[in-house]
């Protein structure tokens, strides 16, 4: 098999589904493991992949292995597969909070490992994934990993020391955005708009605004200024947001998020 996936939850399914949909690797060259029979059946039917409940089989038969289980489960998985790990296979981890050093200690050896931090928009192919390879990962290995991770959305290679910042600005950040969309919709409902229409307006506005930042490459402050006419409605709303500590609140929240990430 070209690709093995340990885990068959939402993120693993998004990863496999994106890879198959983009024809990066066909389903019949992927093997996926899960202790849950329903998850195995779903993966086999949805993506045409091979399935097993044996994690060792996944490693033994794959060139590249994605580790896609919860942080509390990964110690058990590593204890199970550590004897199958060698210097040839490339491992990609999407396990939150587990450093490269942690994996090497758990395996009792160094091995090719790419640590990543995706976020939940990966479930719709619009994720942002931070990528940190260890020194054993060669350039062609990294390129393979980035190609696979592109199935989840965008990627960026960052030093591992920046992973806590990645968690704060990307990994956990969808929750901040969902809260903002909900609050914007609540405001629109208060002004008489239906709930369904309010969510549509708020969500599309966030989507379009983000696209403007990415595609125009203009500073967000410049784009904000473009909307703020003198003595207009927008600058008045901005004044209230500034007065209520909108930006400071987000920065403080990200600091708190990063501090918890460091302790995982």
C-alpha cells in the first residue's frame, strides 16, 4: 500500500476523502485501521479503501503512515506499532499536542516524522495546516507530505516552536469565528431578520472577507479602511468594537489558547 491511515474518525475521513477525490492516491492503494467496525465499513464503502483493525498491518504494508487518533489514544498506538517503525517509512501526525520529541521517545528511536496541526475546515476541504518536519525528513518526503495534506486545504511549513501559535491562530480559531458568526446573526435577528437568513448573510460575509485578504494580499487594516466611509455606519460600528476591546479580547484569547497547548 502507498498510504496507511491509523484512525477513521472525522479528520482521517476528510484526509482520505480529499486524497481519493483529487486522485492523489486511489482508494485501493490505501489501508485504514480502526477498532470500530462501523468506522471500518464506512471507510470501505465511502472511499473504496482497504480496512483492518490491526494497526501493525497498516504500518507494515504502507510507505507513508498517517497517525490520526486522539491524543489520549496515541500512547497505546505507539506502544503497539513501535517495533514496525523503521527509517524507510514516512509518518505524518495530526495528533494534537504531541511533539516530535514525544513521538521519538515513544518509539524509542528517531524516524521520519512530519508533525502537523490541521483545523476543522479541513472537513470541507478548506483547512489550514501547519507542517513541521523533523531533520530525518528529506525534501522529497516533505513534498509528498504536502501533496497529501493539500487534500485538507492549504498548508504552510513552520518551525515546530511555532506550533502553539498555529493552534491559537488556526487549530482552535474556527471556534472564535463560529462564535462571531453566531453573534452577528443574533444581532441581525434582533434587527428583524430571520435566523436562517441571518446565518447565511453572516457566514458568507466572513467567507468573502477572508477571500479578499488572501486574494488581494492587501493589509487587513487597509481593507477595513475601504469599508469605513467618513461619518458612516461602519466606522461607528468599528468605534463600538474598539471601545469594547474586540481586538484585545481576541489576542488575549489566543494567548490563553497557546498556554494550554504548551501543557498538552
